[in-house]
C-alpha cells in the first residue's frame, strides 16, 4: 500500500485529491439544490399549482413528483436520473427538460464565450499595462474609469446601453435580444452586441483591478528589485521575470469572474429578454416549475465547481512550488 | 571623507558626499558619505537596522527604492560616473560593473524560474568576451554543478545553497564592485562560515572590491579589511577593521561592540540605551546626541566633522580624542548556582518522534532552579523538538519530565493553569504567539487573564510594565503585529511570556532574527531576571557566542542526542565532541579581524 502511493508522483496525488474534492462539492451542492427546492413548508404540490388547484390535479402532481416517497429516496432517484442524463420533464408544459435547457444552454454559452473572449485579453492586457505604468497618468485614468464602471449595478449598465444605442440616442442595435424559439442566435448576430457589451463592462473593471493589483505585487517584489539590480533589460524583466509569476493569480481571477458571469447572465438575460439559461431560470421560478429550477441551478453550480477545479489544476501546473517536490 | 581625486583610476570605487533623500526632501537617509575602495578590498558596513545601510548599498548601484532619490554627491565605479547616468545606461552597467547580493535570497530569486535561467542571464550580460560556464560558476561557490541542480527551482534549495547561488550570480560578470546586503543573516554558523570564506576567496582571486553590509560586527570582523560604522545615515567611524574594533573612538561604535557577544570572551553583552533613530540624519547636530553619555553642549551646535584619529581611521565625534572615558569591556560572568539550589526540572530518557522518524533519543538532563542551560547544535539536531517537548507542545514524546517533584504530562492542555503559567515558551518566530488580528496589548493581556487571577482593572498597568521591561514603547499596546518591526514583535512575544511571572522560561532561537543591539537588550533583560528573580531558563541557540554570554551550563546536541554537556566555560574552552569543535571553529570572532598586521604596525591595543 505504501509502495503504491509513493509510486504516484506527488503532483498526481495533488491533482487527484483536488478532483475528488470537486466531486464531493458537486454532490453536496446537488443535495443543497434538491432539498432547498423540495423541502418547502406544507404541500409541495399545492405550492406548485397554487391555492385554487383542484384535488385531482394535486393528486396527479403528487404522484408525478413521487411526493409519497421518503425524501431521501426521491433525492436518490433524482440524482441517479440526472447522472444518467434523464433530467425529467417540465411541470408547465410536460416537455423533457433536456430539450428545453439545451438550446438555452447553447445561447448562454455563446454569450459567455463571446464576453470572456473579448474581455479577458483586454482587461488582462490593460491591467498589466497599468501596473507597469503605476502612478502615471495612463494608469490613473484607467483605474478611475474602472472604478466608475465598477460602481454601477449591472442592470443600470444594461439599461444605459439600451438608452444610448437602441432607443433614445441612436437606434443602431435592437433593444431586446429576443430570438424566435428554435432559431440560432447566430441568425441575428446583432442581438448579441448589447448583452455582450453589458457583461463585458460588468466584468472588465473587476478583472482589470485584480490583475493590476496582482501585477503590482509582483513588480514590487524582492525578486523584481533583484532583476533590476542584475541589470536585465526591461523586456526581459517584464516577460521572463514578472509575467510568469502573475499567471497563477490571474487564472484564479479569471475563474472567479467566469463563475460570477454565470450568475451575472441571469440578470442580463432578463433585462434583454435573451433566451439563455438565466432567463429560463427566471421563467421557471415564476411558474414554480421545480424540476426545471433544480436542473438549471444544478447546471450553474456544476459550471462554478468545474471552473474552479480547472483553475486550481492549471494553477498547480504553472506554479513550480506546487508542481515539484524538493530536489 | 578626505578629499579624493574623482579620476583616480587606481581606486575601484570612489563615492563623494553622497546623499540619499526622500523625494519629498524631508529625510536624508544617507548623508555626506564619502568612501573609496581598492580592487580586491572588502569594506564592512555596520549599524543597527534602520541606520541606512541598505539604502547606501543600493545607491552604489545607482538604485533607490521607491520614494527615494540620490540628492547629491558622486559615485564612481571603475571609471564610470554612475551618479550621472540615465536609467537605461545604468541598467546596462548593473550586473556588469556592479553586482548585488541580496539579504534574503529566498525572496530575491525568482520563484518561477530555474536556477539555470537565473544564472545564465548574468553571463549573457557579460557579452561574448569571456568563457565562463555555469558549471564553473557553481564550482566557484562550491555547489554541485550537475544538471539536476541547475534544473531546480529556488524553493527546492536550502537557504545556504540559495545564498551561494546569489553570490555566484554576482561574481558571474566579474564586476569591479559587489555590494552584499547582510548575505549571511539568517544562516546558521557553519553555512555562514562557508559563505564568508567563499566571498573572501572570490574577492581576492578576481580582484573584486566588495561592500559587505551587516548589523553584526563579529561577522564584519571576520571578513572586512576596513570597517565603516553607520549611524543615522552618516559614516561615524571608518578605518582598518582591527583599528575600529580594538580601538573604537566613537561612543556608538563602542556601544555596538559591547552589544555583540564575543565567542572568545565571557563578558555579558550590554544593550544600547535609547531608541534607534527612525531614519534620517540630523542636519544640525550630532545625530547620536540623544543616546550619547558623553554629549557636551557643543555636540548640539554642529555636525561633527570627520577627523582622523590615526592614519586611515576617521571619526565623527567631537570627543574622539578624549580617551579617558574609555573603559574595558565588562567581564561579568553570570553567577553559577552550583549545587546549592534544588533541581527544578529533571528530564529522564525523553524520546520524541515525528511520525515514523525518531527525532530525540534518550535525552536525560537536569536543570537546577535559577540556572540557565544553553542548548546548541547545528540545524536539524533536534533543539526545537526538545524545547517543544518540554513545553508540552510536542504530543509524540515519551519519557519522564519531572518538574518540581511532580511529573509533567505532555500536551499543554492536560496541564493545570499553574503549570502552564509557571513554564513559558518563546518561539523562534513571534508570529506563533501573537494573534495577527488582535492588538499587541490584547494578546499580552490574554496571557494574564487566562493564566493568572490578576483583576481586569490592573491588567493594562501590568501590560505596560511588561512592555517597559522589554523596551517596547507604550504606544505599541494598540498596534497590530504586522505594524511592528521584527524586533518589536519578538519583544512583544517575550513580554507575553514574562507578564505571568514564569519560573521556567524556554527560549528557542529568540534572538536569531534580531539586530545585535536588540539582541543585546533582550540578553540583558534575561540575565537580570535570572540574577534578580531567580528565573530558570533553557536557552536554545545556534549562536555559541550568545549562549556563552548567558548560560552557565550547556548541552550540545547532534542527531537528536546530547553529545556533550557541562559548564559552558569548560565545554567551550575544552570541547570534547567533534560537533562542538566544529561549531566553535565556524563562529565568527573578533579576534580574526584580518588586518592583524596593522595592529603591530601602528601599535594599537
Ligand atoms: N522607500 C523609502 N521611503 C522612505 N523611507 C525609507 C524607504 N526605505 C527605507 N526608508 C527608511 O530609511 C531608513 C534606512 O533604511 P535602510 O537603508 O533599509 O536601513 P538598514 O538597511 O540599515 O536597516 C529607515 O528608517 C527606513 O524606514
Ligand atoms: S559628538 Fe558628542 S554627542 Fe556625538 S558622539 Fe561625540 S560626544 Fe556623543
Ligand atoms: Mg538592510
């Protein structure tokens, strides 16, 4: 047994442990999601159907939700079903949830990928730039701008953009981003502009400031002073000495912001009427569609866990101190 | 200090009237410094922390930390006038003409880059002219030159190895001048001795001049040809090392020397009175006035000029020529308690392990009430484990520990409040005993409320009294650990231990991270507590000189065993174990001040 463990490199052990931890987190999250939505005071069927529901409908729903079974058993069935790809059916229209969620998932993913693809390089680049020029005018300008944007709530940014670009000032872009069910958002790419811009503006200041702070920490470190004293050229100091040390913290920042965006889309999609997961969640909550709420919340939670897991593993891989044992 | 021809090519370094000030021009951190160095010469720069040594050292590379600038003066190294160069030209000259060895290589080497990369870029700077390989560089500093070592990252090497890598980096370009900022502070004595020898050899063989910054005069004595003593940004005394050490003319130099325990003498150390200046020279009077016992009204009227007291030995003190005030280093041996007093602690067959590894084997010894027992040994010999086991902090310990007729159980939680009060433990790192989120005062008061019955109303007064004992300013009471300097934090930790009136104090390397002057104060305090209040101590240190100045008996440890024990004097003058002899040999000492021949020539002493 001892031999076996020592045969695996410490790196693999570390990564496996991290993956196991992620899986455990997911399991606990699934419980939280299930019990938070399931254990409602009183009769769940009545909560779903409302006060005026008649007894037969209630009875039918109780059966469909297996409300007669003990809670633990229901959770178990639900979990097994989800793990085997059976997400259940919507209470509202009886359609398979997988089908409902798939296109919304796709739409949200498009929004997320677009936003991160544009924002991260820009915010990271400007963050590094501002750090390198800390205290000068360009840095102050960027920092103040970031602060101002960061102080605005996301719906204010969204509505502000609508006012400027889609209604009152100019009407270049569609104010709402609705697409007919079943059609791809790419059929009308213009609808993507405002939501992407809003999400980008919401996340930009956050990444920018974190990267700037991280980079300043690096630049003020003893080893950077040492690099100066070694007389290294500026480019070498920046690219060989400073940046590699900023990568690991930057990955954590990006992961946090991705996780945050997953939540942020809920509000933005609602504002723009964009048919993504967030909007789906809002609709489900309004119509008290428990199974759909559960699936979407679980998906968001899983995304969160996976992003953090990936970030931690990449961090381990790029940090020599974590990656290597003692020589 | 004397007029130097700035174009004199025989001198590697010539600095004239250098001033480094804050950019707001409020403080002069280095003021009116002039010095010169010949090829191959080593100049030691000593002073308390905050005196401006690092600022001066960095200025020699034309570098100032954020918020500082070179305000006046010229710096010439190897024919180049550094003080006139622009940033890009300076950057070109650094690492080629002047190199730097940092205080703490663990933070100064880049954690993300391999040793190979960091060494190689020092060679690249050097151009194609020379043919030095990485292997040669590592061999120069006696490091393994295999691919494995070059492939390692800094965190995979020990402190001593890192420091040698840093030195190899500095010598790689064969510069004219190397500035070393406390390169051995924090290393154990044998590693330090290695590093010092390496530096000396390299400077000699490559004809490189060096400025060696340290707060420890004993270290400087063993390496520098000349020594400069810095106080509040000024060089107050400079001359051949032997001349400065054995015939110091400035009151500050004398105080500093008295603060350093000498391995070859039994004299106790005495701390410097008053607070070290918080940076910046006094432009109107002698900066040392507030702490000087010899001050006369004239000292408040002018800044004393540098005057020669002997050829090549200059002093900034109006009363330097006044010789009658010089008294001998006091030779006060801490009193031996002998067999008069009772055994306080009786350790029988103590063993301890970490997991499967046995750390301590069969430790048996006694401590009598009122005596101080020193524990010495190389790093890894089990000193800390022994200290922790006695303090009840090491759970995995077996054997009998009898304290005042009753057996001590292991695990502090299992001991009653009085035993916990009676035995106090001070850590090597004061962070261990101070809560980072509570003020120092609150942390110290907690000890009172948990272990004693002192009423709440009296606690503040007791805390202030304890602060006073350890020379902490009363204002520290509301500050948080991170707002204090390392020395102040350590003193707060000591205050926390002393406030409950312990009978037995376990000190684990408590002064290793401190400035000599702060160390001296703490040693003085502990000596006083021992003499006047009968405090019993176990004093762990790798520094034999420190142990000699406080402990009546000493235990020498190696590989988890006591290999030698006895009266300190007997053990140090007549060591029987090989480790003891090695430790003695590696200890830096005053007597090896290099320019011994100078003494004969000039008839000093
Ligand atoms: N960047 C800075 N700005 C202002 N004051 C500084 C700066 N760096 C150091 N000081 C002050 O200058 C004094 C000398 O510091 P330093 O040269 O590091 O002394 P040493 O190396 O002798 O300990 C200290 O009082 C310190 O507080
Ligand atoms: S000049 Fe005066 S105050 Fe200054 S060190 Fe000499 S005697 Fe003391
Ligand atoms: Mg310093």
